[in-house]
């Protein structure tokens, strides 16, 4: 057995304000996403859409926050969780972001698929950056693990103690185990950061595709669905539903299916990335 990594949150004081690694990562994620979207749209010659990206990114930020918290409240059945500091769920944020961005794009009378075609690249990059924030605060860790990169989160959100793992995530421990013991777990935040970066590389590789607009967003949905489906096997979760799959895995399969539909439906000669 390897000695586990002992994690401590990356927080610091800036005058009267407490700055968290999560907050900095989220800020960086949206900044990176905006840069990628604008530069790729400019490269393609779509200046009008590129100039609207700051407003769309703001909509994405608000939609992510609202959607992520709403999903968490529905999942836990606790309305009070909406006002708690934690409890941001990726799929809820993704759906909220897409919905609000669609509304803003429609209001501005722009082409949704044209923007979505570059948004997939940006979301993958932002996801990789944003997941470093989950690592920074010790959130969204995995199941008990004693192998390579096993990590203890004594100050996590919540701490990875026997008590928390058993009461919140349904993990069983031998009788007599001290409830205050800190458990070593999979550092799934790092897994997701790596897989997010791989998604970005794949999408960046295909950014100059010659299919119709929206095809690349379909590819994003496919790889994002695969990524989330895989990582759920390592996450500390207690929401198993049909066929032993979690809620997030069922949503991942749905997003994957939508992606396949876009890949097939938008395949063929187009001008998406050739300008």
C-alpha cells in the first residue's frame, strides 16, 4: 500500500474576502472559454457572432450557476441546499448553460449551431480548468482507494471520513471502524481534469472540419458523455438507478445519443470551419 496524499484546501484571505481555489478555477474556466470561442469564430470569419461572445459567456455563467444548484436541489430533495456554498452539479450546469445561451442567441438573432460548433471546444477546455477547482477545495472525490494517487481529504467538502462516506455515499466499512478516520479515495477531480484536457485536444484536432455547423458540438456531446460515464464508476455516489447506473450516467448516455444524432445529421459538405 502506498502512502496516501493528504489534501488541504487552497484558500487564502484577500483583505476581508476569502478567496478559494474553486472560485479562481471557475473564473479561469470561463475566461479560457471566451478566448477560445472568440478566436475560433474570428478565424472562421464570423465577426458578428464573435463580438456577441462576452454576453453569451455571461449567460453561460449564470445558467451554469442556476442549473447546477437546481439539479442539486432536485437530486437531494433539500430546497435549502440552493443557498448553501457547495452542491454544484456539472450536468445541471451544462443544461442550464445551454438553455440560457440559446435564449440569448435567439434574442440576438444569431445562428445557434454556428456558435455551438465552437462552444464544444471551449466547454472541454473550461471543464479541464474548472475541475482543478474541485481539487482545490476537496470536492467531488471518489470511492475508497489505496492505490496510486490515493488521497485523503480531512478538510474536504465534505471530509472523506468514515462517517461521511457511510452516511452520504453508502460505503460500508468493517464493524468497529472509527467514524472519525479519514479515508483515502480516488482523486477523481484529477481524472476529470486529465480527461477534460484529452477532450479538448480531440475537439481542437477536428476544429477545421468541413461538415455542417453543429457537427463539432455533436462530437463534444459524444466525448463528454463517454467521459462522464467512465468517471462515475470511480466517484463517491449514492444515487444508483436503473441497471446499476447513476443519474449522471443515464444523462451521459442521453447526451451521447444526442451527439451521435448531431454527428449523423450534420455530416456532409458545409462551410463551418473553412472560412
